[in-house]
């Protein structure tokens, strides 16, 4: 029962956080794909981990994909715009 509840909470918070990121980007007037790749990589990490948990595919491949996405997310932070506040 607990894994089902935790999966539902993760899905709800993931959807909510995607909407928040999209709205903040619109509000700030940020456009372009390169500046969004950091957020996309981090969202993909959450989605891949959830799918791996559901389908019992926890292993070296998932760790490797997470590592690559984490490195890519860190790399693409250089394209993010700096706030003027």
C-alpha cells in the first residue's frame, strides 16, 4: 500500500513542478531549449526512477542513465540566464 501512495505522491509533485517551471519561464520571458535542458534532465531522472521501480528494473543501466542525465543537467546550467535581482 505504501509504494502505491508514494508513487501517486511522486507523480502529483512531478506534474506540479513541471507546471511551476513552465510558468516561471513564461513569467521571466525565458525562451529556448538550451536553457530548459537542465530542468528536463532532472525531470527525466525522476521519471526513469519511477518507471524502473514500477517494472522492477533497478540496476546498473538505470544508475548509468541517471549519472549521464545528472552530468548533462549540470553541463547545461551554463545556458541558464542569470537573474538580475
